[in-house]
C-alpha cells in the first residue's frame, strides 16, 4: 500500500474504497497482525459483524496526510465496513503528545455526498467513536444512517468527520445539511483545525426531528487560511438513547465565490453575451494600452476565421477608466453560435448571431411581476419552478389602519400589488411608472408595433390567462387594483388623495419570505405626488381597458378624476424628508410635482378630451418637452421625473391635442433621443446615458439607460432613423456584457449573468435553502455613491463610474432590483425582438 509505514501490515488483499472486497470470516481475528508500537485496546464493543469488508483507510490522527517517511505519526487503522465493528489501535507512547484529545475508533465512509467550493471529494468521510460510546453505521443509498446505542458523555464521543476542507480568511461560507432522526436529537456541526491545537472556527447546534429538513448556516472565516480544515458533526453526549440519525447531502459553499470575477479575470474583449442580430450593428470593445490599431479576427463555432480587420482606437475613457479600442464587425451577417472575437491571444466570450435573441428575455422580464405579487400565493405552473412557489405574503395589508391625521382614522384593504424591489414595501410612485411602462408597451403595439400577439390572452404564464384580456394588461391590472385601493376614502381627511406607500415598521431581515414577516405594517400618509401618479395611470388604464372591461374602465376614470380634483385642492402635500427612510422603507420623496401635474393632465386629456385637461397641459412648463442632456438630465424619465411620460403618451396616442402639436411632440422626442445617442457615441462603451459634470453614475443607472432606450425606440418609430436604433442596440450590448465589468446585468443570461441581486427571497447567497433568482431580472447597476457596506469594503467609491458595481446580495446600492427597472427591460426586449 502506497504511503503506509512498513510497521503496518495487512493480511489479505487490499480493496478499494467503496467496493466489495474480502469475505469476512466470523471466526478469524488475525486479519490484522500485531504491529510493534501499536497495542489493541480491549473492551471495544463489536456492534455488528457483517460479512462484507468494504474498504480500508489509513489516516494520520494528527490531521496530516500520511507518508512513508513518517516516524512518530499517530496512526489509526480503520476497517471500512457497513456496520463492521472497527478494531481500536492505540498510539505508541512517543506519539501520545500529538494525539487528538480523545482516543477514538475511525471508520471511513463512502456516503453521504459532500460538496465544497473546491470539489475535493477524494477524501472519505470518517466515523469516529470513543470507547465509552456504542454506535454503528449503515448506508441506505446515498444516506448514512448512524445507529447510536450509547452516545457517551461528550458530543465528540460519536462524530462524523470530513477532512481537507479549504477555508479562506474573511470569506463567508454557507453550510447546508439535510438530516432527520428517529427521535428529537441535538446535533452539533462545526468546522475546525484537523490537528493540534484543534481550534474551532465555527460551531452550531440544532435539533433533528422525524421530518427530513435542510439546515443552513452562514459564517465568516475569521482565522488564517486553512487548506486542511475538517467538518465535524457531533452526535454524542445526549440522554435520549438509543436513536438513529439519517444524514443526507452536505454542502459547503462560499457565497463570495459567486460574486463577479476579480478584475484580472475579466475578459478584455467585451461583447453582448447573448449575441447580435444578422443585419444589426455589431461592436466589441477591447481594453488595451496599444496606441496603434490592432488586428482582430472573428472565429465561428468551428474555429474558422469568419471576418478580420483592425481596431479603431477610442483612447482613454473616463467612465470606464480604460484605454479602449472598438471592433466593428457589423459586416458579419452569417447566423450561428459559438462566435468569438480575438486579438492575438485575447479572446471574447462566445456569442450567437441570429434572430429571436430577445424572445425569451421579454417574457422572463415580465415574469418578474408575477413573482413579485403580494397578497396571493405564487404557484405552479405559473412560477416556472417549484423553488419559486410560496404562500401569499402580507395578507394583513387587507386591514391596514391609518390614524395619523387630525381626523378620525380608517381601515383600508390595500392587499395585493407588487413588492417594489428587494424589500417587502409597496410604493405608489414607483409602481406608477412601472404600470405606465407596461401600458405604454401595449399602446405602442396597437399603434406602431408588431409585438401585441406576444402578450395576447394566453401568452404569459399568469393565473388570469384565457380570460379574453391580453395578459400584459392582466399583469398591469394587478398593480392598478392595488393603487386604486390606496386612495383615501370619501369624507375622510385628504379624501381622494393617494397614500404614498405601505411597508413594515422596520426593515425586514434578509433573507425572509413575505409570508414569514410577522411585524406590523404601516400605511403612510397621502402625498400629492402619489395622488397625481394614480390619476395618470388610472386615466391611461381607463381608455385601454374600455374594450375588455367597461366597468373597470369606468372605475379607473372615476378614481383618476377624483385624484385630480384632490391634488388641485392639496398641491403641496409632500413626504417629510428622510422621515420614512428610518422606518423600514424607502423615502421616495418628491417636493416638485409640476411634472406630475403635467403627466396626469396629458393622460386625462387623451382619455376624456376635456378642455380643462388640455388647458392644464398647455399651461405647463413641461408641455411637449422631455428631460434631456441639455437640461442636465441623465435620463429622460424616472419615478421622480415623469414629464416625459406625458409627452410620450401625447406623441403616441391620438387625442384632442391636434396633429400639429402631436408632430411637435414627436419632433422633440427625436431631437432629445439624438442627444442621448450622441452621449453614447462619445463614450468608449457607447452607453446612451448623459454624463454629469462630475462624471458620476446614479443609483439605478441601468434603469436610466433602459428608459433612454425606450425614448430611442419611439424616436426610431417616429423618424425611421437607423442611427437611433443602433444607439438603442448599444445600450442593450452594454447591459448584456459589453461593459468594463464584463458583467451581464440580467439574471439567467450571458456568460457572466447576474447571480446575487439584493432581494429578500431570491437569496441563495445568504441561505442555500432560498432560491436563486429567476431569469430575466436586471440589476440597478453601477452607482458612484456606493452607499452600502459591501460596496465600501470593495473600495468602489472613487472608481470610474462604470466600475462601481459588485454582484453581492448585500450591495443594495449597486445590485438591487425593482419593478420600475424591470418594466423598461421588458419594453426594450419586446421592441428589439421585433
């Protein structure tokens, strides 16, 4: 036997671990010959003597790997048998000083399955038994059964161990263990040094019951790196014996290893990791210090050269902090998979050229809203996978009490709606722009586009399908119904206004499923901004739902007109700055509501044609205009800046406004879109986002880009200018991997997809029992403020703005998700899929 000291001799053939081997003779005890320096201990209980010898394991009891040159190594010889009582071999006196604290019997085991981040599965499990304990083991498929007759006096008297587990200082780890027992039993998992001084890095205890359960713990390695630590599971020291423990799979993973790769590992040629359309623009970006053009080639899936050329030097790019070359391979129109761009030995991730690149993405992006529903169970088959199913959350919102005003309090049923982002809050202002985006996607399909059939009744996996209403409208209605319920009832103080938000009294922990949130909920005060947002969305919905549900359309219009009148009476009812931020939810404050008045007037004008709304819209300083780079706006629209929504609706939908004004609106849209396209042309990565004077990226920068892409898409509709379409494609290329991080900012897509968004229940990085995020969810993206602790620890502040991102669940300032960010992703994916 390789690595076995000459002093140890085994009589008979040596089986391989896990294979049937020597037939055991119950009458023979000389299979092990006496060895000098090792004495057999007497009084060991032979619990079960089975006829099959399953293997042999030799281990150094001080935790080191054995070698033939070992002179004083303490050796425990373990006969691997399913239940065969192992022989006890005590150590020689000269080695006793290095022995483990308790003399134990050790048996190597083939199961259960154990996975680590290094996949070091070559080392076996070891079953350790102190002389004062009595136990045996048995394999039941991939489950290990430990039959404990006497658990001894201490927890470590009965122990299952796994050695050579690599632990890295300051890394977070998750340990998941699936187990149950024949009666309630306390087990103690831990990670510790394999050898002296046997320091414990982490330990915990939990009670097993008859019900199989997956247990998950999370801890941080505070000590120095240990490449040979061991996992231990102590079963001894209990009072309730005999008992059986059934141990299934065990997994040790490092959530930190799921974060974005370190910068030096990122590919230096960045591409859209989903792919490119055959006739569309195709650009890759190379980060390289060369001051002269470099030769590039495109290889197809067979490794053949499909196109070649020279790079175009962009030079230093402040937003990326890199010296960049651009590679334009638009001439390549051949469809196929496995394409890559190479410059010398530098190669890009593989990508596809073909049609239908975004057909799944648009549906996945919309599925986000069903997953985010509150007040209803998320069920199969609509959830797509059983791991995403969950009970209804926050049913207590059906009895939300408001008593903060000077008048008598009241109770509202505000159950339903969508969870806004990574928390459990629900907000009218963010919900409003998300609803408008989905309804605008529908209206564009009716007036200009071709994607209406993709969202027709029965097209999306939602419970309302096959009700003769387009599924896109059904999903938007889920939020609309909630917004209507947020309206202050008649005769109450602030009647007709809309409550701003509802969420918990304090921030809910991460992770947490919605139905497990047991704290009280707070219905916050009404605001003018929320009221006008309700008026705008309800007016838009009234005209859209009229052919499908006339009763609901009338209810929407009545609510919109009531909200409008209430806002005129209370035009300055604002959120107290910072007050809400400290109480478990986002502030979403807005003290300038001139844009909300314009948006609401525009939607009411389109729907009703009434003079009062036409006059109000014309009188607004926002009339037929949009935020633009020339006015210092990075994005054309956001939850806080909604004037553009009114102008886009007036340009898209015929109304009493008149054709000349409608064409003026379209001309303004095209002009502003060209400004954002010019911003992209000036940047190395061609991002259609206006730079600030300080060159910073805002919170939710990816959503700013997506909203600008909506503008670019409509401008292309109105003008036919292919340069605007190319700028829109550039924006999608950036989001899907052509960026300095080489990061696809959407879950489930690309070579380096988003994995760990800040979210309460798509939280596998925090707890392996929670699901990973479903596909089609976009992260907020680079944020120069880098406000959270993880971003600060990663030293993101002060970096070039496009590098201020980390794919970590605790980075809420760079990696959160939100309904008003995924809505434009769905809009843009649907547009490009046409």
